[in-house]
C-alpha cells in the first residue's frame, strides 16, 4: 500500500474517533457501551464500525476514495436525488424514510413505551419489542398512556401527535415524549427541535386538560448509537434507569445496519439503459 493510501485509510478510520472526542454534547462512555454490553453479533459490530468510519462502498466512497472508474455518479442509488454518502443513507434519503427510518424509529419508541407502561403498571408483562403492538390508549386508574395519537386541541396546533404521551390522572401532570434517530452530528439540535415542536401543544393542553404541568421530553439516539449527555436526565424524569439506553441504542444500530445492507444489496454501478 502506498504511503498516501495508508495515510488516507488512517484518516478515515480516525473520523469517528474525532467526532466522539470533539462533540461535547456526546456522552462518550454511554455511546460506546453497545460494544461491551449490547450483545450484538461480531459481524454486525464490524459493519457498524465501518459505517461509523464511513468506509462502506457508497457511491461517494467508491468514486472518490476507491476511484472506481465504473462509478459515474454519486447520486443516491435509491432516490437519485441526494449524494450517496453515509449520512444520506442513514438519515436523509426520502426513499428510505417512509419505511426503513420509520421502522427504526418505532422500534426505539416501542422499547420505551413498554418500559414506561410496565413501570406505570398499565401493562403487566414486557413483550419483546419486535412482537409488540402498542395500544393507542393504554390506561389504569392512575395513568393514561397514548401511543402515536392525535391530541384534540382548542387552537390549531400542527404538531399534535407526539410518539408517547403520559397523563397522570391524580396529579394532572402531562409528559409528552418524542423520539428521534437522526444523523450523529444532529443529535443535540434534534433535542432542541423536539422541545420547540411541542410548545404550542403544551400550552393548549395546559388549558384544555387543566394540567398542572406539561413537560416535553426528547429521546434522541444517534443513528449509529450516539447518546447525548442529556439523555440520562430525560430518562430520570421518566423514572427510567439510565441502563435502558443500551436497549434503545441497540435498536437504533440494528435498524441502521438493516437500512445500509438493503442499499448495498443494490448494485452501485448505474444500470445500462
Ligand atoms: Zn437517497
């Protein structure tokens, strides 16, 4: 291998390491916990590391790094719009959004829903998330938990359908929870976005539901398993142990690996017309 190639390879491998070290919003220990506690197959582990280091055969990688002469375009092989690089494939492709990203998001949301409902004694056993069908409304004498349900409001509120909503019937407190699995670089931005998104709904519900308090909790897991420093606090508010971040992270990681595998199964070279 030439010195230049060796250097390039080193640079690429170091990319993820740099992200982790330079992003002050990332909880580095928690982010890396899937490697030791995730129970993920070695093959998937290797594949995820390759995704994190951006050394998978996307069209951009093949054209600019491998310099494969057969690759004429870096347009995404799925949507033919965005540039096909790792970030595009794991978080921005409009062809992958409706099914693949939604499934990944819902799996993370289901794990949280199960834990919340179990803690509040709204359900009495924990079903594995991949077999779990959340009820739109689950309740007991003390709590009501909504799943992906539109909230009736007095004023017009565009964002009126959070992933999960908890109503405490005794204290009249409302907790709005919204989940996101964005590109690693966007995790902090996404947390803020989610809080702003439900501001109007919070205000409206305070009046219409005569709630004593409405809080918005963003649960954001990076597409390749990144954990923000805020997650611990948010899980605490939900009365959940921080340890469940490994489960949430694992669902996000497996979802991302599935998405990327699906794309790479399609030939990178443009089909002759
Ligand atoms: Zn695309």
